[in-house]
C-alpha cells in the first residue's frame, strides 16, 4: 500500500486478514457465492499413478521430501511441513513425468475438494485464447472494442487483444491513483457483496468495473499486473463464441485432460464468471492440466487412447 491511500482504505482489508475466513472462501466458495460448473466431460479420469519401484528408479519418496532441507531467500533452512504450517497451505502435490511423488492435504482439504486457484486462472484463460487464435477466431492485433463495442473509450477497449494478453495496459479506475493491492480488493468487491465495506457505492458487476477504466498511457508500452485485462479478454472470448467462460474452458481444456472432478467459477451479479481469479479445481486435476501441457496436448485415457483437449469452435454470427 502506498502513502497515497487514505486511512479509509483500511476498510478494504475486510476478508483478507482472517486465515479462517480466507480458508472457507478458498475451499467452500460454492457455499458463499453463486457459481457455475466447469464440466469434466464424459468418460473416466486419466491415470495419475503414485510413483512405484526401487528408490534408485522411483525418485524421492514422500518421507524424503518431508525431511529435505529448503533454503528460502537466504533464511535458515526449513522443511516442507514447516513451510506448509507457516504458509497456511491446504494442498500440495508434486507430479514427475506423470506420476505423483508427493501429495499432502491439510486443514480439512481432501483430494476431491475443489480449491480456489487465485491468479493461476489467468493462465487458463490465456490457454483458451491461444486455442481460439490458432483456430482463426481471435485476431490478436484487433482492438478490444472491435469485439466488445461498449468498451470503446476505456483503457481496455482501446487496447489490442495482444495488449490484454501481455497485461500491457496503463489504467486507472474511477479517476483514483492506481494501487495494485487496493484495486485487487475493489475488483473482488465488485463481484462479491460479502467483500464490500460498509457504505460501498462502487461497481457491483465486472462490466460496471471495466467501464470505469481510463488509460493513463499508451497500451503496449509497459507491463502492469491488473485483473481488468483478463476480464476484458474473457468478454471478448464470450462474444466470439457465444459461450460462457465456464463452457469454453470445459470444452477446450477441462473435458480433454481427463479431469476427475468438475471445476467451477464464482459469478458476479450479472451471472458472469470472475475469469481472472474466481476459478476452483482440485490439486490432482490441476496436475493433470500441467501434465497435458508437458505432453504437448496429449492425455492418456483409461481406455488406452490418447486424447487432446478441446474441440473446434465457430465464430458466433452477429
């Protein structure tokens, strides 16, 4: 937080300082907010076997990783269990060449529990955008307002799709000085009523939030980590395909990785997915996604056939 922020902004810490509240939100989001399912698709899950074999061929086992010393940022060496305790870790999984070599669940989290993925969700939407660009449906050099006319005149509407993909917009919201931490909290306030401080009068949907964005510099001239880029991109992809973000991610990624559980997105008041940080899935299914990327799109299914993610989409007619 910078000195430019008034003391009243301390109200924005609501919901961000209590580990118990954060854990409930990250592991039980469907109990607190409206959500939409990301379908895992038909068929059984892809194999995610535990590593077996003699030590010289099977790699480090769970007990070895538990006791292996870790040096972080020049601090005294620690261990994974101590690190989990300090970081309030709920789930941790290590996958090596398709086999699970380490898996831990804490604080009531279980292997089948979808967990908030936070900003990793941004990368998942980027994968969807890359597929649609490869299919010829998304022009990375087009201005965002070409696809979403109502964003014309905003920082995102006047930026190229490529700028959104690389977080290359320079933006301020509502005319206030940009502060990354405060704007992240205001973004969640637009989505979730429980995150709003008393006497909140700001945007109550993602669309309203994006419409307050104004450029403070030319797009493509610098990097600034900001959720609005991803939300504007998500709206572009919805306009192109006519599908919700949940359906798109399910079609292109989730139904193709052999997921074991459905995932889900948190929705705003308009029923729109929070694409930049409202996604939840199990640790094992995220590992499957990573394995699919490592194998360049191929997934070995239980029936023995390799399956890649996604189907070809057609451009939605105006």
